C-alpha cells in the first residue's frame, strides 16, 4: 500500500508555482491538533450532558471510560460535517478522516459500539462528513486519490472496488467568489424534498460507473438547478454556490467544522478579484488585505451557529492595519477558544510565514481564550498546555 501522506508530500514538492499560489504543505501533527480541537468543540456543543474532561480524554487519548452515553456520541460522530475551503492535496480531509475513524474504532474497542468493518466506517465518513474545495484541479485529484488509497487499504476482499466518485465531496472551484451562504437554505417541505432527493442521487453517484455514472451526474445537475431556482436570488451566481452544491449541509444551517490552511497570497497578486471580494465581504474588505483574510469571512459564513473555525494563518492580521476590520468581524461573531502562536519557527520549512493556529466557535459567549507561545517544534507539538 502507498502511504496517502506520501502523496501529499510529493504534491508539495512537484506542484508548479506553489509559492506564487501561497500553498504550503501542513505537517501532520498540526493537522491532527486542529482537527481534534474542532471535534472537541463540536462534541461539547452536541452532547451537553458529557463533561468537557470526558470529551477531551476521548478525543485526545481515545479514552471512552468517562463517557455517559457512547451511543449518542457515535450518532454525533456520524452526522458531523467538516469542510476545508482551500483543501489543496487533502491534508485536512485525510486528517479529519483519520481522527473520526480513530474515535469510532475507540468506541468499539471500549464499549462495543459501531460494529462494522474499518472499510465501511471510512466509506461512511468520506461520504457524509468530508468536504473540500480548491482552485487547482491537480491538487483536487491528488486529494481524491489520497482518500481512495486510505479507503482501499482496509478493503478485506480479493479485488478492491473502483475509485469512488468524490466529485461532489471534493470539488474544483473558487471558494471565495460565490454568494454568502450564511443562514442555510431555510428549506420548506417542498425544498427539503428536493434536497433529500439530491443527496440520494449523490450517494448513488459515489459508487456508480459507466453509463450509470453519466446518467446520475445529469440528474444531480438538474436537481441542483431546481434548488438554485427555488432560492430566487436577486443576482446571479458567479463561482462556487455553496448553498446549492452542498445543499444537504446548508439545509441544516451550515458546516459543523471548517478547518484549513488557506493560501498565503499577498494583496498585490489579487488585484483582479478585489472588486468581487469587496462586494462579497464588505465587512472585512480593505484594499491592502492579503487573500487569507477573506477565507476567515467565508468560513464564518459557511458555519452553522456553534460551528468550529480552525485555521492556521499568518499572525499578521492581529497587528496590521488591514486586519482591523477582520478583528472586529471575528470578535463580534465568535468566541475565541485558543490561539497557538509559532512566531518565527519554521512550521513550513520553505517559507517564513509567522503562523498561528486560531480556534473559535461561531457565536459569542465572553469566554477567555487560551494563548500558547510555542517555543520549539520538537514532538509533541503544538503543546497547548505549556
């Protein structure tokens, strides 16, 4: 079996123009930490009867002994929906898959909950919980391939099934140049029926091949058009229409977790799309803001109330003038849970980006964030208890 992690590293080394596109491969410990922080916040909001310490022990250490209701926790894991709006070669998609799988395996080992094969668990997670978008078709194909490799390595038969069609989970498009999807679709009975029909078509498409695949794709596109028409927007859509493309997610209000390492592109390189960004993100727009600023706004638009924002970006927006509007925007819409600052440490070996991990929950509560200044990159890191 080929390690899916290797595919991502190969992509990072071979992709053309990664510095110009602002794409940097995220180390596995960083990915795992951010996915776990997102899952802890999600599970605490879904399972208020469970203590924070029980959920932390379960997510960080796979210790299910303190859990009061493993069945409800399994149900929450099955319905979580996570997205990377700048997924690249799929580091966070694969990371979330691995974390969700480990938690479900841990539940079965401790409480005999979730008695299905590893292959079945992975397929369910990929189908129901993992979403991603990226501009680079090559990167998206690598991401889809890594998910398939991770899936097929656990197939117990003699001949593994063909590559699942992940077009509707991991898509090629511009995350930023679409209408604000916040608030979900507010489906009435008629629209909800169309959304349910769309999701059923997508489930069938996942495993379809040949002529059936082409037929189902046409049916999916037709159903998406019906839903788009029912929304009755005043203006047309230019770009990836989140609310329609991920209708099953926005029918429930949005994503539970948005986790990403958005591209670090300087403002001088995005002149062509600045008018579009100004229209879509007026609350955070300034003429000199770097591209990652708008990913924060898009993430908050894409999250349901109580959803988790987990980003690693330059810390510059905390002190630069162009970050003032974003600081106000985030402060008025989230509860910041933790900030993990790496300063000048070379998290991304090929670039000095002054990165920090920013974890927040959509909705304000007045809680005080945990701040960690990371001193070195020796394992284990990032150590938020330091």
